[in-house]
C-alpha cells in the first residue's frame, strides 16, 4: 500500500515574457503550507506531513513543482503529526510543547499599545520576577517576558512593547505543570494492540523537569480505554512533549481515530484475566473518568479520512480512495459522462484524479501563465 502521495503542477510559459527558469522561481516561491509538519491544513485537517518539495524545468517552456506528502509513520516526518491540546500562542500550535498552566495575578494591569511599561493596581512582588512569561486577558495567546529588575510595587516592564489594545486587563503568569501519570487513548476501538487494524502502539518522546532527556517510551494501545504510560526509569516526570508518533499498526497501516495524550488523576486498574463484555465496558468507563486533562494529540490519519463514507471500516484504502480527498479539495475529479443506454456503465473510463489542492493559489500567484494540475501519484 502507498505511504506517500504526490501533488504536482505544470506552468506553461510559452507565449509569455516568462522563461522556464523565471517561472520555476516564482512557482517555488508560492507558499503552499506554513511548515512541513504542523501546517493547519495539511497537518491538522488532512493528517499529512511534507516529505519533499521540488521545482524543476522539464523543458524550455515548462516549470514543474512536485509536493510529496507522507501519509503514515513509515517516512519522516511521520504522519499524522502531533499537536498540543492547549496552544500557548495565537499562531498555529507546534511541538516541542512545555506543559504549563496559567495562574492569575492579583490586581489590574494598565496597558498602552507600543509601550513596555505597565502600571499595576497591586504590587507584583514576589509573584513576578525577571524572565517570567505572562499573558493578558485582553490579548490571549500572546506571551510577554518580564524584563530584568523591572518589578516594583506599582509597575512592571516587558522586554517587548505591548501590541494589543490600550486599556486595563487582568493578567496570568505561566508556570510549569509537569505530569507524572499519563496515558494514551483513541477515539476508535480499532486502535488497539489486541488484533486491531489501526495503531497498535504509540511512542512518546519527552523531557523531564530536571532538564533530562529526551526520553522515548512506547505504549501498547487499548482503543478507547486509556493505556497508562510507564515513564523511563531515568526520568521523574513529563515536562516537555517533543514528539508523538504511531509506532506500529495493524492491516490498516495507520491510526484510525484521534489519539490523545492525557494526564490521569490516579493509576488505571489492570484488566481482570477474563472480563465479561459488560464488565469490560464498565472498566473502560472507569478509566475514562480518571482523565484529569488533555495534553496533546495526533489527529485521525489521512488513511481514515480517505475511508469516510465506506460501508465497512476499517479496510485498507484503495488508491482511488487515497487520491480523492486531495483531488476534490478545490474541484471534483474529471470523468467521462455516463453512456447512453444500452451501453454498459462499466465501459466508462475511470476518473482522473488531479492535484487540485492549491491550484487556485498557484494560478493567482502566477497570473498570466497557464497552470495545469497533474494527475495525483501514489508512492
């Protein structure tokens, strides 16, 4: 089964002032994704990562760009990529991700756009010190660092000017919140080590609060029942999540559901030797109730997305299924019209799946040149 999918576009510059080299430079400069791993469209929506992005000049009048995407854990970067459940910034979330919590500071902060000095209604000594990270309720998701020797009974100073709206606001200090009890669970019962078709094991890579690491531990999945993580014996906790990746799978070739890393309030009791079906459901519910907070996740894989609407799930996706979601993102696939009776419908040519994702973006960026999406290829 294919584990990569390639989108490609040709730019024909015949009859234009552009040469193939100029078209290739402009084609490569079109930003189709934010980064190769945690892009909001490719990573979060489709569960894909970028393996390579190559622009060439097949001939004197043509420029070609080929974007090769990873669909599972076989290649690097692995797919689907991980994301934090509680992003710390207003920009798209990415790892590594320190586990933190926000603690409300006393009083009110009087903010002025463009200034670093912030008067306060309450003394922030000793609640704040140089280097602390704070955010203001009026500008959530944007963090500021407290400047050296700037905390007084009536004000603080930021290392960078405030970029939000002038006015008063409450503020929150970001503090470390390492985790000692954690588990993985999936939204699909098929992501299990017990003859599951989806993800059978997942690997967590992390640092601890003593600045040791990175450590990697692999956990066998239990489907929708949380599977507790045994930390590396050399680590004391999980303070920073570096990566989460599917380690092994069943016949499906990737995870089927969303796999979430969670903090537990207590250890998960082990399963009895031979639980009845009714008791097993109760044990799954009991384990779910031990979830204290959600930390990070990997979304359902592109394989699962390509299977939406299938009668029997999960089955190994066909090449046509794998090509369809990306081909139909902007425009549907092209196919011959249905034949008139009494011709056999089976004689209708198979649809051609074109690389329509990003095609409109490229056409706008290269106005005046002919942009043709090429047939999607599977590797």
